[in-house]
């Protein structure tokens, strides 16, 4: 049986334009999605986190922050100069690990979060 990482990158990512962020990290892979949306993909561990950066005209929104094993803020800063608000979908370690790098962090108000 092949290891989990043998299928990476997933074939579905080929429809999106890769964005080179190697100047700041080799941990994440970034893909340009439709509109001003970037998928920040962490395939360096088995959970394959995907965070999304949505860039507006005045601010940017980062949905989740991955595991915190490498600086996602460096990647975000490479993609935008706008102020960034972080929205955590929930507080599992693989979604909130990099939140400490940001000042404006929000999470849904629920017992599960």
C-alpha cells in the first residue's frame, strides 16, 4: 500500500493556478481560486489542512490558520498588505495552530468551538 502522501498534490488542484511563495516558506502550497481567493494548502502532514485567504478592497479574511508548524502569517503577508481578520471555523489544533500570529481573531460562539 502506498503512503498517504504518494497522491500529493491531489489531481483536483491542477485546475487552479499555483502561486509561488517559496521566498517565505516551502511548507505551504498556495493556489489562486476564482475571485480574490487563495487556498493555502498544508500537505506536509496527513490532515492536509486547507485555509482560505479572501482579499477584499479594504481588508482580508483568513479562514483558519492551519497547525502552526510553519508561519502562515508569512504566506499571508506575501499575498496581501491589507489588514487581516482571522475567522476560525472551530478550535481543533489543525485549524487554529497559527492564530497566535494575528491580532484580530474570531471564532464562532458555540460549545463545540
